[in-house]
């Protein structure tokens, strides 16, 4: 793992495990906001900065994906955001072209930390992957805990049965299968970059499904959702499920 990089709002570091035989590398970005500060989900809402990881080109390493634990909503006046007011670990997967040759990971992490104002926080990290050997206990415990904090994938008792935009693209209609005995869920939909749907209208149970409409609001000028995917997170009691909505 790297050193902690710090600023007035908190600190962060990167951990990675040794490359697997197929070139896969499991790792995570750890962020620890100070008391009273927050950091953000992949789509922060109406303000804030989503976490980003950038790898130096030419090292033979690429970032495949990054996952986000279930966030919580924050409201300040008319501004609504999604994020974390506690330590959070964002697991990621890297792909190494040749795991047998010496490799150095050079990564730049860029996040936002916010209290009364939002402060951009960027730090550079370097790790020698050739020295990452065996099964380091601390790193594995951190990654295992982070994996348990991630939303579920769709399942037989918790999924999106249908979704559709109205012709004027002003409303998203959803039919959601919820876990048994669930109350009305929280639903967050991440559309185009920087655009999150929070509000629900006409929510009701019908034919065993939770049916609801979500106002889309003003989309970016010229934006066409056809062929795009929007991420959706549904929080129902102690469970959360994340998937994507494809628009044909």
C-alpha cells in the first residue's frame, strides 16, 4: 500500500494486491474524510467532484473498473448530493499486459472533499507491483470489507422489471421488484455526467411490483439517450441493488 496523502479535509491512499496469473490486479482507493467533511459517489449530484483514478500511460497497466459502496444523500438548501461522511474504500480492478515483468504503478487520484466549501484534492501515488507478493493480510481484510459494502447485482427478488422514458424525455417510469416486506425504496439514477434523478412521483405497489415515476429534469443540450446506459441504485431497507438501464 502507498503512504497516506493528506489535506485539510482528509486523507487517501491506494492499496493493491500482487498481479494474478491472468494479469488481473485487485486494489482500492481508501478515502478518510475528517469529521464534518464528505466525499462523493461516482455521480455526486448537484455539486461536488466524483472520485477519479488516472494511470500513467506506457506502464502496461490499465484501469478496468472501479466500484462504489452505497452512498447516502446530503441536502444543503436546494443542493442535493450523494456521498460519504465516513471512511470509504473504492475497490478497483487493473489489467496488466505482462504480469511476469517488473511493473510500477503510477497513479493519480482526484477527489473532492466538502464541508462549507468543496476542495479538490489530487495526489500522486507510486507502487512497485513486483514487490507485491503473497497474501498480505491487512490489504485482503480491507478489500474483503469493501466488497461487503457494495450494492448487490440484480436477483430474483430484487431487480428492475421494466423502465421507459416518456416521448418528451421528461419522465422515467420504473417497475421494481423489491425484497419481501420492503417499504418504499430510495432510488437514485445517474444519467448523463453530472445529472442525477432523486425525486419520486406516484409511487405505489401494483401486481407485486413497485411502480414509480421520476422527473428527469433538464438534460444537456442535444443529448440523446438512445443507445446509452444510465446507472440505477435502489436502496430497500438493509439491502441495496445496482444495475444499468439501457435505452434502445
